[in-house]
């Protein structure tokens, strides 16, 4: 009997991700890994330590708050995407899966894809622009089955 290749189905958003794998002995899928970013789910005000600096207007003596040069929430989301890409690349190097199907919003997909190691990027069979992190299990599994079958 030919053994089916191991395929991970990863459902992600900007702050959490879950990897599933199809059961070999019975129908359905099992969760094989889970990642969550504490910082990506916090409000931006909780990610900075101080109040914003103050500056004088170019005209007059009024002062106003300065905007930070980068959005701390965006940085936290990018850091999570990099962490997830590293974890997926590591799992692929350990031969925990052979193929990868990734479901995430477009921005998250882009961040993950540009950080995947080359062998993992080759193992990426499909990337779907869809946020399924809040979907019920039965809907997820039906989506996974549809993604596995050829078009």
C-alpha cells in the first residue's frame, strides 16, 4: 500500500495560527501545532512604554504629540509572521510534513511567504487568501478537503 504524503493545513491570521493534518486511519483532521502572539493581539497603547513625545508647531507656540515612526501593532504582526515562517520551515526540515497548504489574509500570506526557507517555499502546494481562524471545525475540514482535491 502506498502511503499518502503528509500535508499540513495551516490556518493563520496576524496573531495566531493552527496546523492540522489529515488522519490516516479514519476521516477528519488532527491539530498538530499551534502558535499565538501575545503582542499582536494587544492594543497598540499596551505595546509602547511611554507617552508619545511632544513637539512645537512650525508656526506659533503650540505643542502637539508626535506620532511614532512605526506602528507598534504592525511590527508585532510582522514579528509573528516571521516566527510562524521560521516554525514552518523548522517543521519541514524535521520532515514533519511534505506539503503545505496555507490559509491566511493576503497581507499575512505575503509576510509569511517572503520569510519561508527555500525548501519550505517549494513545499507550499497552495496559498489561499482567506481568514479561517474563527471558522467552526466542520467548515474547516470541508475547506481542507476541497483544497486537497484537484480543480
